[in-house]
């Protein structure tokens, strides 16, 4: 059976859980408390030298890290990877953007406020997080999904921290296309609405 090592509070870990649930794959979840150093033990670092969650260990013992790489592996030959080569490349473009231009700001602000108890987050983080959320709002205006005519991995990857953006001090109230999209993705994944 596949094993997931993750912190259930993490959007990166949740999106892996959602994908596993969506494809109906059996798995064992091993909770790793990153706040108490669970991802820094010698045993964990032997599986994941970067010391990050999530990581999955396949049935044959091979580990795989990085949430979006894990999503791509789990979604192989499913309907959340577009058949059209251009749409598939656009989906990947959004996956790369999520980890480079969205998650480092939206998720980091959430982590600092919610888990470190900070009342103030560095202005640059907040500005770049707002810019990422504005870009997402623009991309979703007049569209139901980020790429193509149905939910893709881009939607799954981006909804994880976007739906939690308020925890980081970001205001989604004026981002109406984003809020409607969050509800669509939550419904498609059978998730309880966040917040």
C-alpha cells in the first residue's frame, strides 16, 4: 500500500490527499508534525533529504517528493490531465507558477500568521501574495476552470492555498471569480467549504 507522509494542516499535503481520494487509491497516512521537527528526523531525511512534506512511498519502496510531482504521478491517465498537448502544457505552466509565484507568498503568510502567531507579515510577502491572487482572479474571470473546459491538476494545486488565503490576511471578498471557482473545485472534490 502507498504511504503518505504529510502534515494535514498543509495545503501541499491536502492536495495529495484529495487526489488520492479522487482516484480511489488505497493509502496509509503518516502524520508528520512539522512544527515539532517531524520532518527533520534522520529517518525522515533519509526518505526526503529536503526535509519537506508531503512525500509518498510507493508500494515498491520508491519515495517521491514535491506535491505537484506527486499529483502528476497519481493523476496519470485520468481526466484531470488534459488530452490536448497545448492544454496539458498550460496546466503544467500553472503548476510551476503555483509553486514559484503563489505558494511562496500565500502559504507563507498563512504559516506565519496561523502557526507562528505573527500579527505582521513582511510587506513584500503580502504584496506578492496579492499579486498572485489578482493574477488568478484575472485568469478565472469569465471561465469556470483554469485550463480547458473541466477541472485539471492546475485547479487542484491552486485551490489548496487559495481557499485558505484569508488565514494569511488576504482578502478574497472582491475576487468574485476566484470565490466562485473555489466553490466549484470544492464541490468537484467533495470537500467541505473552507472557512
